[in-house]
C-alpha cells in the first residue's frame, strides 16, 4: 500500500471517528433535552419575532386600505386588489395572534414548572440538612435532659423560698395588738390621774346671753334723742 493510500485511509478513518463522536454528542444532547431556561429563552425570542411581524402586517393593512380609498370607483380593479391583499394580511395577523397565545401559554406553564422544580429541590435540600441536624439527637436523651432541668428548677425554687422566709422566733400578731391596746389604756389612766381627774362642772346657773330690761330702756331713750335731733335739723 502506498503512502498516499495510507494517508487517505487514515483521514477517512479519522473523519469517520469524528463524525461518529459528533453523532454521539448530538444523540446525547437530544436524549437529555434542553434546559428549562434555554426553552424559555427560545420561546421569548419567538414571541418577539411574531410581535414584530404583527406590527409589520398592521402597517401593510393600513397601506392597502389607503390604496383602496385612493382608487375608489375610479379604478375598481386596483381598489379590489388592495382589498384582497388586506384580507390576506388580516388572515395572517389572526393566525399570528393565535400562535402568540399558544406560545405565551406554553412559556408560562414552563416557567411555573421550572419554579416548582426549584422549590421542590430547595425543600429537599432543607430536608436533608434537617435530617443531618437531627441525626445525632436521641429523643430519649432529650426527655431525660428536660426532666433533669425540671427537677433542678424545683430545687432552685425551694432554695429561694427557704432563703426569703422569716428568720427567728414567730409571734402571734393579734396577741401583740391586744397588749398594745392595754398599754395605751394604762398610759391614758395615768395621764388623767396626774391632771387631777376631770374638771368639775359649775352648779350655779350661767347668766343669760339676752340683754336685760334696763339695757333695753336705755337704748330706746338714746334712739329717741337721735330722732329728735334729726327732726330739729330738718326744720
């Protein structure tokens, strides 16, 4: 075999291997499928393209209407051709509206599915973390620990009550109040004895506070003199 044939054979084998690897990679990509982000991005691009197509068709429809109005009855053939074109454009516009609605529904469903997937993924991650935290915890040990804490709290409360309680001998408060009243009574009796007892009440009748008959007569005479004096001044 010549060197040239060997060269072509090697190149063909290498090209065959490269093509087979490329087909394998394509098969692997088709098997795995696109990611949700890629699919959503493609749908958004399609929506933008169709929206621009809508704007173009609306402008064309306005132009055809203007052409039909321009020719009118003067050139019916040209006016009718413009109206036919307008009808075809309107049909295309209606189809694009339906396509956009379908794509929008598909994109929203895909976005919701992707969101739910991410939520479930994070919830599963949190569940694994919680399981890892609780792995070294024993419920029986926790119950014993809480029981020990309760017992120690009871001991602390008993100690606090013992410390805050009264210290020394205890006396009856009612007996002490009765003794205090007796002492006050004795003190009052001694004070009265030192003062010589209660003051005596006079037996004679006290003079009346009303003025006597002589005082009334004297005052009446003075009033008469004053009246006479006023009468003489008036005359």
